[in-house]
């Protein structure tokens, strides 16, 4: 007999956790749909020809590959074995588990381009898999929750992402958060004016650590990466530009006045700020952060990152604009912008802040007792009427003593019990018990439904 165990880096979710996770998913879905996004799903399994090469060598190593069906090794030769694992993989595996939702989405758009209404607004909430080393907060199986608009350059999409993020988080009860925004063109402009054009990635990898390690250590890291003292001196405004967002924009314009690319990035962000204001968003949480750098290998415009303030948890959402989502599948030039929400991190934030209300762990609202065959027969129509009224209800499935049935309700956190005994059957008045208060009263079914609603 084998001992049951979980694969490393995976988790079970019991009912109490799943109710909370579903609350998060449902809140996010409602908001996505409110903003005109449509749901899609793509298969768990993709052809490796679709997946490989899209994430770079490190990403390819983290792909879970699936062995071909049947005798996958029957055609292998000694030469195949000697060539090593990387080449061998292609001979024994043609498929793999999806690594993210972006590449499958790109494939979906190309394969269905004649049927999609452009601009196409999609959301997708599905698990992904990464053959990473499991550790705290990093799993081999986890959910991604993406929303993208493709087929338009309009900055209204960026502004709506701000509105959508703000609405989702506030609906979840997370009030203290910041939506940080930057633009890839601003980072390119900074690299240009300090004389390191084309070196945005090593530059921003260093300055992205400013909050964690401070100015001096960022400068030390830039020296280690080969940046000259002259370039580091020209970079000083990035450490000094402060103030309200409109003041930062003006200071940036003065600093990047010689960079057409940088000025274009500033213009785009000012437009986003103006659009958000035009939407009439109250208490906007957006903040310009010129050190924000993520996804530089594919983002070409706005870059988003959302952090919950007052908790020791990393970013809970991120995204940006890209210009060539589908280029690797032979459909170049399709621009889009999107975000991904980290459901696991959002769960941790809500848990730490105590934002899950107690009754969210309740799936059943009322239990009907079951003492004998007569009571059971009497209760079944009542049970249906409760459910028809939209009330989560169940009957104890076998006849038993009342204490056993009350214990069952308490262990499942069912807040109310309707007792159906011989007296209740004769009078038509049911005993309605509040399990938390221990109080009970005699009510007819219509009164019980009204109370539960």
C-alpha cells in the first residue's frame, strides 16, 4: 500500500480556502466582464513547437515536458543519448504543460484571427506549470489571471486598466495600495541621455533595486556592470527627481529634452493621467515611478506594477504594453496591453489584513434535520423551496440523533438549522435555530426564507 503524498510544489485547497479563492476569482471576473472583457480558455497541453524558444533558455528549462505516448524510446540510438538531454527531449516529447497564459493567448489569436472582433478584449483564469525549485511562495502549479486588449494602440486601454485594477482591489476590501506606472520609452530615453543607448536592461536591473539597497549600492552595481563614472554622474537626476506627478513630468521633460524617444514616453503617460482624470476616478492610486522596470524584453510602452501597502508581500499585479504579441507565429505588428493579477499574493494580503469575513467560509446556510422516514419525506419539498429561493441548503442525509446533527452543522460552520420533528409536521411551524446564538423560534417556511434572505 503506497502512502498518499503531494507532488513537490503543488497544494491541495480544502473547502474553507476554496470559498475564499472563489470569492477572489468571482470578484475579478465580474469586473473584467463589466469592462467588456470576454473569457477564453486554452488547453493545459501545448505543442512544444508553440512553447519552446518563447521564454529564453532559462524558461525552456522550466517547461514541464510530456513523454510521447507508447514506447517513446523505441527509435532512440546511442548517438541520440550521447547528444545530451536538450536534443534528446525533442525526440521523446512533442508536448508540454503551459508555462504562462500569454503564449497560448498569442497562438489563439493567430489561429482565430478571422473570427475575432478587433480590438479583442480577453480575460483568462487558468493554472500554469513551471518546473522550478519549490520554495516558500513559489509553486510548480499556480493560477494566473490575465486580461489583455489586442489590436489597438489607444491609450484609453491603459487608463481603463488603471480603473479596473482600482475597482477590483477596492471590491476585495484592499484600500491601501499603489498602482505604479512607468513607460519603456522613458527608460530608453534615460539610457540615451546618459550615453548608454541600448543598455536599458543592465541599467534598469540596477536602478530597480533602489528601494531595497539604496543609491550608493545601485551606483556600485552599475560600476560592476561596466558603466562609466560619466554615465553614473549623468544618471543623478533619477535619484533626485521627486514631487507630485505633474512636477516629476516637468522635471523629466527638462532632463530628457534631447531624447525624442524619452519625450514620447512622457507624452504617453501624461495622456494616461489625463484620461484617468477624465473618467472621474475618485481617490486615484496611480503613481509615476521612473525606476520601475519589468518585462523589458517585451514591453514597449506603459509598464504597470501594483503593490499593497503595509504588508510584507511583493507586487500583486503587473503588466504593460507590447507591440508584437503574435510575431513569432507569423502575424507581426499586433499591439496590445495587458495585466496579470497574482491571486495567491492577493489571498495572502487579504488573509494578513483580515479581509475575509467569517461567513465566507460557509457554503451551506441552513441544514434540515432528519429523524426518520416521515420527517425526511416532509422535509424534501421544503429543501427544494429553500434552494429555489436562492438559499444554500442541505438535509442531513440519514436519520440520527439531534446532537449528532447539531455537531455536524457546527463542524461545517452552518449558521442555521431547521428542526423537523413530529410536532413541526403536525403544526406546520418549523423550529428555526441560530447556531451561533443558541436561540430558536417557531416559524413557517415563508418567514424562514425571508429571514435567511
